[in-house]
C-alpha cells in the first residue's frame, strides 16, 4: 500500500495552543487519593504528593489540568477543601457515591500544579450552587483586595493569589445524571450572570461555557445555540465532551472514531459561527474539548457505596486504544484553529495513562506514549496538507483513509514533525513525502509504537507496548496498525 503527504510551509491551519495537551483530575475513585496524593507513599514529598506520579506528569509536559470535576463539581462546596485539614468536613459525594475527605482541595491542588509545571483549569458548581459562590471562589483564588475571601486565603497561608486564568461554568448540565440538571434556557441564564460577575471580579480570566454532554445527546446543537445566544459576549469557549469505544470488537470501525471526533468539532465550530453571524459579532468563540478519551469497558461500573477512594473506572488500555488516542491527538492538532484547550480525561488511575498501586508501584498504560510524544513534540504550527491514501468504508458508512496524519512545524527548533497512524490491520504502507518549501529537510528520527497483538496491554510487571527508535532509511514504511512520529530537521 502507498500513501502520500504533500506539505508546504506556506500553508498552515494555525498555531497550536499548547493547552490542547491538557488533562483532567476529578475527585473520583483513586484519581486524587492514592493517585496524585498519598502522604504515606515512599516517594511522597512534604505535602503528600506522590513523587513518582509527579515525575511522569512532568515528563508528559502537561500544560493545564482541569479540576475538581466533572460530575463531582456539581455538588461540591469549594470552601470544604480549604484551610486547616483537621477542621475540614468529611462528606458524602453523591456524584460518585463515595466519601470525600476533603484532605485535598484548591489550596493543595494549586500547589500540586506548580510542582507539576502545569496550570489549573478550575470548574465552579452550577448544579447546587451559583453565581455568588463562583464570585467568592474567584475572589479567594485570584483577588488582591482587602476583602473577606481574599483575606481568608491569606489566613490559610497564601499571601499571593493563585492566579487561575481558565474557569469552567459547570459541567454537563444537560445530563440527567448530573446533580442539578438544567434546561438549556435555565443554564444559559445562570451561566451568563455567573460569567458577568466572575469577569467583574477578574477581567483577565477566560471562561468555558458547558456544551452538550456529548454529540449523541438530543440536546446537541439546540443547547449550544441557546447557551451562546445568551452568553456569547461573556464567555470565550464552548466545551465538548466525548468518549469512544470498541464494544463490537470491530478494529476498522474503531479506528474511524477520530473522523467522528473531527466532524463533532467542525459541527460545534459551525454553531458558534452561526451565533456570531446572528449577533453581528467580531468575536470568535473557540472550543475547549475538555473531556476526551477511549472509555467503554468500565463505563456504567458500580461499586459499594460510601467508600473512600475506591478502585473505580480503572480502564485497562490495550494497543489498539493507543492507536486511536494517537489519531484523536492528530485530530486536535488538525483543528487547532478552533480547538484551543483539550483535556485527556483523566490523568491518573481513572480512565488514565498513569496507573498506581496503593503504597506501591507506578506504571504507564499504552495510551501514555502517543500523548507524551504529541505534547512534547507537537508544538508549533499545524500545516495544511494534501493526503492521498487508499480508503475503506467503516461499518458506520464513512469513507476512512488508511493514513491518519498531522504535520507540525516547530520553527524554533527547525523541526518538521509528522505524526502518522497506518489504520490497515494487515498491510504495511510506503509513505511518500513531498516537502515543498523544506528542500533541505532530512529525516533524523523515526519513533514507532507497534505490537503484533492489538489487545496487548502494559502492567506493573511488564511493559509489552513501548515505543522504539527505528533505523533511518531512504524509504519510510509505516507498519500495519502502527503509530509513528517522524522528525525532519531543516
């Protein structure tokens, strides 16, 4: 099989906002407790943060992390996670039917983010609470004034503001599973008034309005339109959420899911632009795809109620999952003109690339590697390319190219980085590259992620799916069902 990518440095989709490589930490299962925070662990620092996990987060170079939810935030009182730990209330979390100890809250998480070299993307509760509590929270986090909540932060030991710049206005408010589910009109009015107040407190922040919970919701389109018609002047992004799975064990159809993600992004951008036209606005609303991943095996899982940090939604990822995650990262790169923030959900233990053992080992799942390489090497401009590839028809009746690719020009490093997945289950691909405008470019590195077994997984005992450095040859060959990164120096 042959494929071709025609590249020219004059044609770009746009500059990548590094925040598309963000992630997500929610108070759910072992994401926080025994995930990023475990004071009794051998590697824990003086604040209780696991050092082995911190090291892997830094290795990925995660630019922003959404917190504290997710469904959790719709019943959360942010004040419970502040101040002296011995006085913090232990409560029922009715989002996930577990016990929340509040040992970790915004006081600790903003410190974890600093140590992990990342930024906080904070969500406010618009399920059981509202505009006043959001105002108080942003004052606590960001204000320098001599006022109650800013002074409360100082009393709790933080003289300087946290400086959190990205805020989510609730979470999945159209979902019947959500605490405080709302109609589009109800949410639109509340989000608008909350946004106004929050920007009055801190005009420098960016705000993300909640879109539909996923693209299959009956509310999708009408929800986004209604919310933006109310809140357009006060928000900066609309959120997208979606997870993808392979319940039918159909590899070709599973590999097509990144094309579905692409259509979702383009549909959402069209809705934003329709409202922009209706309002005769010069402002563009962009997209925050702040929950995305492969997730289907543990979806709907239940555990015994009212446990502390139960083993919950700990999806075990295989090699084919890593291929799709790689394709979805390319989709985000190829839509960088509209997608400015994205969050792989989640970061540790819960549907995550990083896994831990309580008081024990840490290891990485298969999806860790495409995420790592995209984040570290996918910085710069995404180029507009012409791709020629054989196609197949998925079960969902879409024409899918066997070659999934994105091309990133990092001018600072003078590197042309090509990410590519050969979706074919049984045939290698000879890749022809037409590097117009990069006449002196030469291939200096080829990283491949491959396994003969599509169902291969990594465990704490054995890492069977790991990237390898390929020998540089005159002809570039992408093996059947493989993920690849090619770096050209120019």
